[in-house]
């Protein structure tokens, strides 16, 4: 029995709507809470042999709020700690729109993080410049606001430089990096700072901000990729490597599709010389 064109169109529309609804339901009810561990090797130019194999946990874009519950934050913390990293980096956006109701609670949750060489944090565009850093400092984390700090690890110096989200010009970043010793890692919430980092010959950058796109559509991809040199995972420009984490939380809509949240475990490796 043949079917009419109208019936066929209705069937296609119903199937499309049903698929989209199922995807949104899955993304809201399950995928956004299913935090995984992503392990990656980060090539670092000039890395001394003693630091080859150093492991860093990166937790970013937590966005603790009414739509990102404490249970998700705890899950991310447990994943990071289970990897036993040498040090931990917190990449910013701990709350959404600077919501003070969640500043203290998220810092309290993160307070259980510890690593042999410390926990270091930078701020994102959703973090205020006073309450959030004060809360993190109260947990004995080192908050880098256009600052650097030197660590002595295995007889070598590792410099961590952290910049504010609004520190964008190469000359301003250069001032933060001035006098850096040993191996330099730049902690920048926004992966667009890869461009400036490469111009300044920074070996590697750790970032977040993009949420990996949060909603990645088949055949279309993530809209975020249009705005960022790297929107998820590993990337490179000249001799500068970058890792961009998909982060933990969500913003605007409590949905992730084809873009599960993550905690990253990065292993530093000496970049092979060309």
C-alpha cells in the first residue's frame, strides 16, 4: 500500500522530533553527569629528562550552581585524586555569573584536593576578582592572578604562570612571564591565548572555557570551534602545545550532547626535535 506525501513528511518530522527529544533527555539526565577521566600526553619543548612523565590533573569549568550539583563536583574531585597526580591545576569558572551563594560551597568541596607539589588555580570569566580567589586561598591553594610561581621538582624548576581571563595582549602576558625560570607552563582559562603564547615561545598552555562545545551535533560539530583555535583536547601552534578541557559543568542549559564532562590527566613528555 502506497503512502501519501503528507503522511511521509509527517513520519519524517515525528522521527526527527523524537530523536532530538531523546537526545536532549539523555544529555540532560545522564551525559552531563557522567564525568570521565581523559588521559593525554602533552608535548613540551625543552622539557628536561627529570620532568618527563610529570602528571598534572586539570579540573576546569565546574560551574557549581543550581544545575550543577555538589555530587558532580565530588565526582570530579574523586577522579582527580584517584589518578594520584604530581600536581593539580584548577582552570577557572568555579561558579556561574559570580553567584556568591556557591562560592563558599564549591571552595569547601574542592578543599579536599591535594597533590605532592600542590594545587594551583586561575580565574575564569565567571569568577569575581575577590570572593572566589579568597575562598580558594583559604583552602591553601595558590591562586595565580597575572602571577607566576616556581616549583622545584626532581631537581628541576617548573614555572607556572597564570593569567586573568581579561589579560589578552601579548605585551601584558609577557610582563607576567618575565623572569620565568626552567620549564614554563601557562595557565590560561581562554584557549585563544594560544596565539599570544606561541608568539612568546611558551612551551605549553592549559585551558578550558569552551566546554568542548557542550552540544556537539552530528554532521555539524560544535559551534565553539568557529571561535577558538582549539576547542577540545590537544592542539599546537608552532612550538607551543595546548590542552583544552571539556570541563565539568554546564551553563545556560543543563545539557551535554556528544560532549561528556571530564577531568584530564596530562602527562608531560619531551617534544621530539624536528
